[in-house]
C-alpha cells in the first residue's frame, strides 16, 4: 500500500513538472525549470551515488590534505604571503568547528611548516606529488561521474593541469587577499562614507563580496575539474547554490552542532577529529550537489531521465541502435549538417541515455566517428553505399567489451550458440542484400 502511494506521488510529480503545457510567463518557466533541477538532484541523493562518492573523497582528503597544503605553502612562501595560510584556514573552519578551529588550524599549519619541500629527496618529493595527484584524480572521477564523462584526462594532461591548478590556486588566494585589503583601506572606506548612502553601500559590499567570490570560486572549480566543456552560466548557478548550501551548513553547525552536541561528551578529545571529518564529508557533498545543479542546468533534457541507463529489452535496444545508425547515414547521404546528441534526442524523442548508449556502441564497432566540434557531431567512418543492414545488426548484437574464453563454454551453450547463428543466417538470407542506402531510396520513392 505504501509503495503504491509513493508511486502515485511520483507519477503526479512527473505530470506536474514535465507536462506538455504552454507557459508564456518567463518567471513561471524559470520556476518550473528550478523545480525540475531540484527534483533531479533529490533523486540523485536518494540513489546514494553522491553520498558514496563524498565519503570516498573524505578518505583521500585526509590523506593528501597536508601534502597539498605543503605544496601550496611553498608557492605562497615564494610570493611572500605564506603568513596568510593560517588566517585563511581559520576563516574556513571557524563557522563549522567553533573553538576547535583554532587548535586544528595551528596543528595543520605546524605540520605544513615542518615540511621542508626544498630539502626533500627525489623519492620523498615524488611521494608527495603522487599523493596530491591521486587525490585530484579521485576528485576528477567523481565530477566526471556527475557529468556522465567516461573518458578521464590522459596521464600527461593530468599531471600538467593538476600542477597548474596547485600553482594557480595560491595566486588566486593572493589576489583575493589583495582585493580584500584594498576594500578595507581607509581611503576606500572614507570615500564611501562621504556619500549620502555610503554606509548602506559598505554594508552591501561587505555582504555581497564574500558571497560573490565564493560562488565564483566554486564555478571555476566546476568548470576546471570535469573532463568536459562546462558553460560558465551553468557553473555559476551551481556555484551560487553551493555557496548558499555552504553558508546554511555553517549556520547549522555554529548554532546546533558545535556548541550543543552531545557527541562532544561521548567522543571527548576525539570530537574535534570526528567533527572535522563530518565537515569534510558535508563540504564535498555540497560541492557534488552544486556540480549536479550545473549539469542539469546545462543539460535540461536529462532532468527527467537521469544518469541511470535505461533497462531495455534486447530487441528494443537493437532497434534503437539501428535507428540511430540509419539517421546518421541518412543525413550524411542528404548532405546536411551531421547530427549532435541533443538533435538526435529531440528528433527521436528517446531518452538521452538511450541515444548515448546507441552512439557508444556504434563508435565501438567502428561504424561512426565523432567530430572535433563542440558539441561533437557524428558521421559514418567510411562509405555506406554497400553497407548491408544485416552486417551492422550482427556487429551490434555481438559487440561486448569482455568476451568469455571459448574453452570455458559447455556443450549446451555451444548448442544454443549454433541455433542462434542459424537464426541470424536465416534472417540475413531473408533480408537479402538490403543496405541503409536502399532504405533511404525506398523512403524517397514513397
């Protein structure tokens, strides 16, 4: 009974959010769009993938946090602003850790200060870099999952881009410190206070500037980390959501968890460590949620279908694969601009996961190729004039990443295989030498 009620509630929600009704009001469209994204993110949280990946990132963060800060500290020390590391770390932990933030910040900075990067041996420096790069690789894998990216960065680009990020991040800290110092100068404050509404402007700047810079920092992370192109507008919207969630989490910790938690009595001296790991977990979870918001904003068609691959029958999957192949060949023969993923999804009205699954198989069997454009378009690899339909069908049906060893096949499986091969041969004889080009010509003659 409860399961039926939940299913009815889900059906009503789907009908409300994705009903085909004209909406003329711009704000109504934006509101429905926001509700669709919120529903998709809530569905991801319910499935548990975001929480699981946030937990795994806690482990890598604890292992690589001090080496990462050591490298950042070396860069900051070269720039002469290494003394800003402890205040920045204290400002990050203060809203969540309360009185424990001072102790943790001093201990971490003490560890970092004792790491002499300039006197490390080659092996020690290699271990240090390996730890940091491994953590950043795991972070990229988590964000690639959110953006449905299966191909990670190559080893060469991974090392160069990660090290670039480690060097640039302290520079961004230096720039933000410089801007904050300029805003707090007596000249700037005195100039604004001389205006009639200067006090209100100062309060507004003090309120908006940290929020804006934090949102921008999150947006840059959402753009840089995934191995795909992320539009700035979508990343910035995700950054705003992450900043709001971050501020809300800080308020909850400061008012309910840090000061009045019964766990402080239970864990005693270990409470600071437990609290720190909880903060790290929730921090990564907020970042993954913000990246999900950016993903669904950039790809609105996926708010309904989600990332889970559709559970299709073998016949329907084969039908979809051959339909996508037919459409690509047809447009190529007509001399029209090739299809993109979004165009194929809009034309066929199939879910994005179904279209992408068909494209991946056609790419794997070498029937199509992707262009270097952004977004990529899809073309046949070679001439399709003599490409027989039953040959494409056979390749689609027999494709698999992993194939069993023939020595492990039992006699009964060999009998079934023989029957299936005979059925395929019979089908190919029935279909004759039909090609996709023949289908295009027959459609034109009708």
